[in-house]
């Protein structure tokens, strides 16, 4: 199992990075991205901190992806920050999308899916078909999220992805221990969003997963 979107006390999560990794190890995860919230004030320090626990992850048999979630920044800053992240050790760059429950600036989705350095547009809300087409073109995955509130538009995201052929990922956006998904939780959330049984196994695994292949 994978989770490409998690948080620790490096931003607004409850857990040390190592405790998060241990809890995910117990649940059966083999690939975990730590993607704490960043803007220009903390992006370098956050990347450095996560990199320092890479050895701990290896001891647990987890492939750690060092990441960030670019959050609530002006859309015009997204490309610059995403490029900076990749140039300074980020394996994965997530952008906090236009969720229906937060005041994300309009244009954030468009800026994220237009950027070659962005990997995932998290909880993209009522993303337009045009932006989904750009996500496909730039290989930016749209997120199906377990996070309360953000998950209100999961069904819309799945329908748009089916129509445009863009990539999907299923993530927890975990901030607290209770947010982490069991194997059954992942199936329920995906099926409830409208993912077909034919696509379910491939989407939820790292085996043969088109998005994950870029990290192998």
C-alpha cells in the first residue's frame, strides 16, 4: 500500500515523522510520502527535516518519499516553489487544491496542473474538465481523499478523471493517528467515490501503478 499525502508536527499534524512511519508500517504500508504544508517561509527547513528520517524509514522497510504540500500560496508562486522543492531534495510535490471547505485562491488548480514540477493536486474540489485535461498532459495526479470535508467532491473528481483519462491517487491527508487508512478503508473510500471494481486493485497498489512508476 502507498500514501502520498501525510502530515506530521513539522506542520499541523500530531505525530513525529518517525511515529507516523511506524504506525503506517504496522498498517502494512510500504511507500509513504511525508508532505507537510509549506510556503516560502519554511520549505527548505521542512525538506531537510524529512530527509533526516530516511534511514529510519529504511529500517522499517518503508520507501520514504520526501515531499511538501504547497499550501494557500498565490497561484503565481506555485511554479517557483515546486521547482525549488524539486531542486532541494523533494521526491514529490503536492499542491493544496481548491477544496470546497477552505478559502484557497481561485486559479490554484490551474497553476498546479500547468506546472511540470507538481506531482499531485490534492483535494481539487470541483475541478474543471479543462484543468483535468492539463493534469493529464502534465501527468499530475488528481487526489481522491479520505479527509473529512475535502472528500465532498471525490465523486466529481472520479467522473472528471474517467472523462479525461487523467491519473488518480488515493491518499489519507492524515494529520492525526485516527486519519490513517486501513486496507479496508482504502477500498471503501475508493468505491464510495465511484471507482469501478475493474480499476480498484491497480489504483490502490504500487504494482503496475502508472503514477508510482515515476518513483521507481
